[in-house]
C-alpha cells in the first residue's frame, strides 16, 4: 500500500524553514501534497499543532509518521526515496556537507534576526551589525570552501544538488533580498539558486499568497542584478522574458561592471542544461512514494565499497 506524502508548510513569503524540504523534494520531482498554513496570526499555533507536534513548520506527514524539523525531513526523504547524492559520497565531502547543514540549522542567529526572511522584499541594502556581518562572512566562506574543494561535478555546493543546498537556499534568498555584496563563486551560487525553477515557483507562489499587496518584484527584476554582459544563454533566462526590462533596473547598472560568472568547465552539468525544460517524453518517472515496511537496505545511496574502506582499517 502506498502512502502519500504531505508537507505542511508556513506561508511561502515568510517561512524560510519550509523552503528547505519543499525545494529538496521539488528538485527531485517527488510527488507530494502541500498544506500551507499562515504564520503569525491568532489561530496559527493551534492550526500548526493539528499536524506538527513541535508547533512549528515544516512537518512531513507520511502514513502514521509525522516528521518535523527541516533537516530530518530532508534526511527521511533521501533515505526512503533513495534520492541520488543527497549527501556527497566521498567521506570527507560528506562530513563537510553535514557539518555545514548542521551549522546552518543551528546557527547564524544574528543574521536571521537582522535579515528576516521575506521572499517578496524588493532587494535593498542593509548594513549589518558586527555579529550579523560575521555570520554573513562565515556563510560565504563555507560556500567558497565547498565549491572550490568539492563543486567540480556541477553548479551546487558539492557538485550535484543535495541537502546542503536545500539548507542554504533561504539564506541565499536573504542575501539577494538585502543586496549583500557578493562576488565570484558566491555570487554565481546565489544566482544559480535564484534561477532554480523550483525557487522561482516558490517565489511566484509567495507573491500569489499576498495578492492584496503589490508584488515586490517581477520575475525579471528578481535576477536583474545578475544580468551582466554578455547575457546568459536563452535557457538560463527562462524567467527573464524581457531583457530591456532588466536593463532599466538600477541594480543592473550597479552590477554591469562585474565579470560574467565563470562558465562551467566542460563535462560539468551546465546551468543551461540544468534549467532547460525537459521533454516530457524523456522526463524520468517521478520517484514512487515508498512503502515504509518494504524499504530495502540497498535503496540507501551509499557507496558500500567506499564506506567499507572508510570504516575498516587498511
Ligand atoms: N528548526 C525548525 C524550525 C522551524 C520553525 O521555526 N518554523 C517557524 C516558521 S519558519 C514556525 O513554525 N513558527 C511558528 C509560528 O510562527 O507560529 C526546522 O528546521 O524545521
């Protein structure tokens, strides 16, 4: 018997934690239902508690299971659905990815407080206090380390999109919204996340959840500051339909002098490939929703040879 997955989320304009597992599941084309609950309103807590024992979102419902905490949800999805490369296979890279995800999960309180998540904020600079500035510098250093040491296989922190990327996606949106000065690989990384089709889908949904207020940014404006000469390939501009619109943006002017983000090395999964619409005929079938009782050990995406050599003495 298959049991559907339901992800209980907070409103998409405000709930940074909810974005993490949502993005991780969407990236892997896992079918799931959503229950979106408004945050910060009189009945919010009672409504959340109907689903989530912690009184917080996100919470994943799967048959009798209720899994709260964004990191635990991503781990559960990776293990039961055997999602590829949720963590890197190399033990050193894997440890770094886990440490980074845990640090993001538990830390950066000043950054969170000073730069609250607001998916619809029109990008505007904010001068951070000393502690928040230190948090920002730390996040950027982590990204740089992951990309430079382990990012050769693709555009994400450890090459292929994994849990570490899902965990850092909200902070990347914060950096965009508060116009944090970015350069080199970090700038490219924020751009990659911002252009991820699922992130764009999240931002569009956030905008439609707040119909009474003017939409803070058009899709073109969202990525305007990244538009430098020459323009990215057409596929990478999927959400930037009118280039003239981007040229009018003051942010585009500000960033025009910056070099174009480094192209992927040959053989790597290029951003254009990543973003190109897939032919429905060749699209892989969505991963089946698992039957918990029959979870097979070999579904877990671990390279057993490497694991054995790691655990056993030479
Ligand atoms: N560490 C938790 C944090 C969850 C959390 O703080 N969620 C916020 C929304 S982003 C929440 O549910 N707040 C309850 C409320 O505002 O009533 C996780 O990773 O899932």
